[in-house]
């Protein structure tokens, strides 16, 4: 998938994502999502597209057609015990997957477990795991994404799948000392590494054939999403949207720009935009400066919904960060927001996330209008 995705992206042109059981997609969930975002399932070609993506005005919210995750049809039983070498080089033996705890900063590992058809064995969640079938599970993180060892031990998990985006590491060691197998999954969560993520999770759970099935499905869906977007991407690079991912938490006075190799750059490139943070040499996730924002000159800001609300919507953002007004994005009030637990949760939902951002970019009236001020 990685090589195919890289080729398609070139052709069409995580700081903490703090914030915050039926695994099969169902008609009720789809209806609920469609009611709040009626065009979420429509193809781009059938929507009212903007004439100039660089000069479009107003905010828009990107939304998914459903909040459920459909499991693969493969129901092969786990083959255990299995010994894996995790992302930190530890050999971990997994003997029981009846009580799974899948936790990370973006909810990606949990969504992968559900997509592998093991959602009914998940016993708890992190604060970013909010999709249908998981939202009612007990939360095992304290403020932000700090692990609560007492809450985890109460759930008596037989295996924990996590990564280094959530911690602290001392708590992970405490849980190991309590006899719980902990498998550290690679935390380089990008579109290009989706297959690696799926393989690591499926291998740790003793269901490699389910992993292969999911990789095939996601790859096919991703190809289809990129092919859908390609015809609406301006042929001339100068006409493509200059986009910047801005992470904010107003209550904590946190303002970050996500740049090259942050994951946000791959998302922007996948929808045919230009990641202006990468263009000015901004690597990873770093605190925003007014100089960088003005130098980048984005046409469109991409944000998390809770982050936008935390500063009082678009009005509040411009008031709190005057440099925004010095960009075309600020002048046109052009902000795309998406739910915190979805926007960078690369994994089985990647194809629909890309489609959602593309709809909000090229057909902004197709989604829920972004709030001008926080509720």
C-alpha cells in the first residue's frame, strides 16, 4: 500500500491530539450521520464545487458518513500463543486476547482492532476513541492522555496494545510488572504506514489473515478515494489550495503548527492541497509563531473541531491570533474543522477521512457549516 499511495498522492496532488457493541456499521448510525451532514456519502463529482478553491470563503466542517467501523468478513479465530517483537524491540508473548485494551493518542489502534472484528473483546478506551461501539466503554486516561493505572488494572486486560504517544512510560512499566502483556505499536501514524499498523495489531492478536484482509480493503478504498478526488484537483499547482494544519487549545493557550512528517502533511497532499508548513521548512509539530503563519500564507486552515471551539470559533481565532487576519485564510474566514477523534486517526477510516476533508475543501456547502463562535 505504501508505494501505491505515494504514487497516487504525488499524482493527484503528533504533539498530543489532546482533547478529549456493535462493531458493524448499521443503518441507524448512518442515518444519524447523514442527518447532520446530508452530503457525507455523496461523490465529489455530484456536489456543487467551488470555482476557485483558493478564494472560497467561510468555514466548513468535514464529517464522516457513519460513526461506526465495519469489521472485515474474515472471522478466523486467533492462533495463540504468539510472540512478537514490538516497536521498542521487546519480545512480548500474548496468550489471551479475550480482554483487549487498545489505547493511543488518536484512537487509531482501537479503530483498527474493531475493524479486525475484535471490538467485542475491547474492555476500555482512551479519550479519543469515540466511535460507535466504543464510546460507552470505560475511559482509562486522566486529563489529556495520561494513563490511569488504577482504572486499567480494574478492567483486568489480558493484553494492552498501545504506543509511545500515550504514557507516562513509568505507568506502562508498572502494568508490565503487574503481569499484563503490553505490545508497543509503531507510532508513526501516516497514510503511508497504514498497512504496517494493521499488520502489527493483527499479528499481536494472532489474527494475521484478518490483517491481510483489512489491508486489502483499506488499500482498495484508499485508491478509490484518491481517484475520486483527482479530477477536481486544479491541474496548475498555482491554483491548488494552500493549506495549513493549526492545532489549538485556547484554554491552555496552546497553538501549534503541524508540518512535514506530522501526518497532517500527508492528509493535505492526499486531497490535492499544498502543505504550506512543509513549504516553509516547518518539520513535525512545533509552537506557532506569527512570523511562520504570515510567511506560510495559507488559503485554508485545517483544525480540530474542539480546538476551534476552544478559541470561540473563527471570530475568536482571529481575535486571539491577529496574524491569522494577515493571511488569505483569515481574510476569507476559510477554516475546515473535523472532529478531534477522526481527523488524524489514520487507519481503517483513512479513506473516508480523506473524502470528508476533500468535500469540505472543494464543496464547502456540502457539510455542516463551521460555527462562527463556540456554543
